[in-house]
């Protein structure tokens, strides 16, 4: 059980620092030494991380950017929204897994440097 908690903590900890870029139809996110480039509304792209594979896609939902990651045992939906003054970014995350009784959700707010 302790091993499972450590793995969950490692997988769900919000990055301390990251960068999002939107250029036309292209979306790029850089965090924890990993760079992912995606095209909005394209079919999911296969990504490998920590020895496991998953499919990742990105879309707009009104004023928010939604990134959906699906793996063998669950999915993660990360929704990003800017404050009206564009100086803060809030990340809302929901993780659904067959190993958890109910979804895990959290949010983190970042200030622009």
C-alpha cells in the first residue's frame, strides 16, 4: 500500500514550473524535463513516459485548453485557464483509474514570471 501511495504521489504532483505555448494550431507543454507537442483537435498522439505508453490529445473548450491523457489503467484530464489579466494560469486536474474508488481531482495556480 505504501508503494502505491508513493507512485500516486509521484504521478499526481503538480509540476513546480512548466511552460505552455500556443502557436496557431500547435500546442506545446514543457515540464519535468519532458516536451510534448500536439495539434489541436487532432487524433491522440502516443507518448511514452516512465516506461509506459499513453495517448494524449488537446482541444479548446471555450477559453480553456483541455489535455486528455489515456493509459491502460485510467485517464487524466488537465484543464488550463488564464486569469483575465493573463498573469496567472490555473490548472485543474481530474484522474480516473480502475484502481481508485473515486476520481482524484486537484488544482494548482501559477504566476507568470
